[in-house]
C-alpha cells in the first residue's frame, strides 16, 4: 500500500550515490523473471508485486512490494535512491516481521519455475537480500518449494522451508547478502515462496530502533538450479613405479582434507595405496567424500614381450618381420648375430621392422634389452631366430 512506502521513505537517507550493477547471468536458473526485470505495468505504488509477472503475493490483503526504476512515483523513487537493485532495474520487498500492522504479520512473494523439480535430485537455491532501516532485523528468511500455489488469509505461513538462512541476523543495510542452501526434491515442485515461516515467538529477532516499523527486506536475483556436490576420484586403477597420478577433487568454494591431512584441491600420487578426500562446501553446508585404491601390477606396468622364434620373409606380408608383441610398451635395443657370432643387425630403438632381407636361411641369435616405458624397469632377453623362405 502507498502509506507503507511513504513511511519507509521517511526514514531512508536520500543522499546515497547511484551505483551501477552489471547483469548477472544465472546459468541453468529455473526461476522465471529471477531479477524482477520483466513487468506487465510499471509500478506506481509499493503493493504491486503482481506487475512483475509471474510473481505474486500469497495472502489475501497483503501488500508485497515491487520496485522498478521505470517508476515516476516519488515514494518509490525515494526508496530506490537509497537502495538500488542489485542487478538490473527491479527488485521486490516484503516484511519478515510486522509490528505496527499486527502480531505475526508477514508478507511473502511466490514465483514459478520453468520446470517441475525432479524426484531425488539435488537443487541449489539462492537469493540476495538487504535490510531497510527499520525497528528490527531477523534471521528467518526461507525458500519453500511446493507442487501447487499456496495461499493464506491469516498472515503467517506455518510451513517448513527447504532452504533457510542460518548465517545469523540479516542486519546489513549497506550491502546485499546472499541467502542460499540446497535440498533433495520430492519431485513435482514448481512453485517457490519466499518469506519468514515462523511466528514472532520463534523468530530470531533483534531491535535496531531505526523506525517504528518491523523488519522489511528487499530481494533480488533469485536462483534455483539443479546441482551436484559429488566428488569422483575415478575407478580403482593400476599404477606403475615411475609414474605419477593426479587426483582431482575440485568443487566450487570447497575446502578439502586428504588422507594425509593435506588440503589442496588436487593430490599427486607417487606410490600405490588407498587414497581418500573429504570436501566441505560451507555455502551449502554439504560434505562429500570419495575413496580410490591404486595398486601396482607388474603385468600392467610391464606386459610380457612376445618374441617369435622364426620368420618367413617371402614378401607375403605374413610373418615377414621380426615382430615382437607389446614392443610399443618398451624402448628396445636389439642385436642379431649369425651362427658364427658375427653381428649382422643392431639398433638402439627397435620398431618391429627387421626382416633379415639378404641373409641366408638358417638359425640366428638375438640379444635384446627392453626398458618399460611405464615403470622404467629394464630386462634382458636372448634366444634364437630361424629364418625360412627367403627372397629369391
């Protein structure tokens, strides 16, 4: 109602400087008109939240307020000169604790989501709020999600909001304060109600004596998004002695504790073992953890070389070369000798390309040194190689 706005404006300092705010992009936000920018009509008094469609108040006779810089109303402009919207040109205003109007007087705003919430999915909700100079301030601001619209003609909703402020009394009149949290949806919720859901007796309230009015707050930038706080270090895996693995537990705005007491977002593994991490996201009071077992396996780190004992270099592309299985896992040096001990071939980096072209049929001997590319382990091999079906 216009009287309420006039009284509010009388106690505001009108000399606050204009401050521009860049529009914040809310990726994945399910709230329609989250910053109260869209309107069907420019407000000309305070009790017109329904102009910021589809927002509405939930109470018969209540007067939840809509503010927008498009207004020419003196009362609204006076308030806007003191408290500029956090982003854009619009914001809402409600009483969380009404004294001068009546016991347990409350105001609420109700919004609509673009889609119903999914059962057993986690959602993060947040809004920004600021206290106008009033008689008092409260802690209890919450977000209640429901399948259908909710209405109450008695002034107070005795509901249990899924998200509620727990950071203490909201008494900052100079800055915007974030109220946020997360919850698991029952499924089907498509309506959001914002306000104080506790009566005066159970509301955490302090008197500030700025004015005879109760606790009045402006609200901007409401967001509801599907979110996840699950850490995934990956499946249990193999490890080789000269390798390092980097485990990544990164979550936004989290603190971390690894099994050795370190606190970085990542952890470098240099030896096999069991590794775990716990992350705490203070903004949403969420703890998440994961464990991974990393073992050393010689067959994985050093797969066996499969060395043939004969080749048939006749040009048919079948068994023409001295083809060593798993050679790509090693750095191989190779020497081949004839039966009289004469070195006929050698290389420091063998690539499965030797075919004994030009040599006589018969038995040859090899010396081979293989260094594992994974573990660095070195092993020597020796044996015989029989050559059949030479080129003509």
